[in-house]
C-alpha cells in the first residue's frame, strides 16, 4: 500500500504529535524528581547557612564567657573576697591614701551564675591620688566597677575625704 502525499503528511504529523506527547510525559516524569531535589538542596543550603551563623554566634559567646571567666575572681566567694580585698589594699597603699580603710560587705549570689562582692574604700587624699587610684583600678581588667563615689573637701587642707563603693564579680 502506497501512501499518497496527503496521507504521508498526516502520518508524519500524527507521529510528531505522538512523539511530542510521549516526550512531554517523559520530561514531566524526569523533571519532577529533579525539581524536588533542587528544592531539597536549596532548603538544605539555607539550613546549613542558618546553622553556620548560629555556630559563629555560639563561638563568639563562648569566647566572651572565657574572657569573663579569666577576668573574674575565683568562684569561692570567701577566697575571692580575701584576694580582692588584698588587691584593693595594695592599690590604696600604692597611691598613699591616708586614713585608709577597706571594708567588705555581704556577698550576693545572682541567679546562680555569679556572685557580687561589695567593698567600701575610705581614705583621705588629693585629686591626683584619686586619679592614680582610678587609673590603676580601671587598668586592672577585673570584672568590677565603682558603684558610687563620694568626694568631700577636708577643711584647711588640699585633701579630700574619699569614699568608694565598689562591686566585684566572682
């Protein structure tokens, strides 16, 4: 059976249509899993980025905690109080305050994470001596702060009556 020109064109068109339908079906069958894999890969990449950022933040926090532990007083409040009190006395003696007195208060635990140790330093000295004391105090790098400072002039003298309320962390 010999096909005429019209029949051949019709057969080629039907074959092309059948090939297009089969091709589309195969493409959909293969593209679906690839699309799912691409979506999964994008989600995993996003998750990796999120976890990498979180890990970097944790490393920074750990470094800060290590630095704070290095700068803090010992965990035992009694030992810490004794060591810090001695350090304060050395600072007061270094700047030569007169009538100096270093007192420690009652330690207060803060949420079970650290202990606040209060101290009071009293003495008489000049503004230069106070400046030297403050420089040494803040240069030490301890976890401490001056909570309050009182400076009162002493009559008929260049000196001042100094009172410092200090808190240190253990």
